C-alpha cells in the first residue's frame, strides 16, 4: 500500500470499513488511477452536503478493490466489491452497508461464484470455510429479493431494517468474509478465467442493471452521471 493509499476523509462507518480493509490486506493495496469525474461527487442542494467518494485499489496477483462511500446528514453508505484477477477458485467479494438515522437499512456481504461451471464448483468450496458458520445469525430470515436470485449464496449475510446495535456484528462479519476471500486469493489467485471473461462481464452488467441503490444515486447525483459511474467505475 502506498503511504497515502487509504489516507482518505471518512465518516464513522466509512472509517471502520477502511480500517478493516487496511487490517486484512496490510501493505498489499496499491492505489489505482481514477477518472477525476468519479473520484468525488457532491450534492450541495441540501442544508448539509451529501458526498460520494470512489476509491480503487489493486491487489497484485489477487484482484481489484472498488469502494464507494456516501456520507450526508444521517446517512452513511459503503459499497465494496473485490473482483479476482482470475476467477478459478476465487469468488467475487461483495458488500453493502447502508445506515439511515439509527437504522441499518441494509447489511449485505457475500462471496459470489462467477465463471465457467467448473470454476463455480471450485469457488463454492470457499463457502465451506468454517469461519463463515459463525454468522448464521446474520443470514436472511426469508426469501431474498428478486435481484439477488442470480448470484447470492445461502452463506450471504443479509440483514435489513435492524437497529444500530447490529452494526458491530455486521462489521465483524465483513472482516471475516474478507479474510476468507484473501485466503482463497492467496492460494489460488493465478488460476482460471481472467477478470474480463464473458461470465464476469455478465455479472458486472447484472449489477449495473439491478443495483438497488440506483434510485438513491439518481436522486442525489443525477441520472446521467449515475449510469456512467455504475458502468465505467464501480462495475467496470
């Protein structure tokens, strides 16, 4: 990690997530170049501004980290994706934590197999890691929303509309799921289809189209910028 790679302005939730990333990956992160139009977007039409920041880091021989944070009055949102350099035995890491006021509107974390049939079978083995079994209390209580059906796994953390007391537990899970992803990437990162494979492109397109955060992003930052940000930055 370069000296300033994670030296960024952070709200309380964003700071927790940045610290977790720093703890898990130590000095492995290298800050990537980002188009200026996507680094920061500010909606200053409110009494207090709403600020979106986008960060991208390279994990050499392992993958690419893409992190979006949004901070505003009573609002703290973090979306984190890690795309493996090669799918092989390594799933995609995805997490989104959304707090409004004193409510955790969403706490979602998953390791999602993407690739050929044989690669998906290999990646599913990562989900058998015993460390993930410690978070069964954070699994979905019922059927997942339709936008989850194509890629979410039964091991996903999925909490919605909970009191803030659940947030430390969700952040604990974030750290453990990141550790599990790292273990897989260290052992198997050079095997399988490249990040630009057809299967990965379909996965990213699915997220561009179905991301549940689109209405909020459009309302805060405009439709044209939002569509370009999703397609050209977060899910590029």
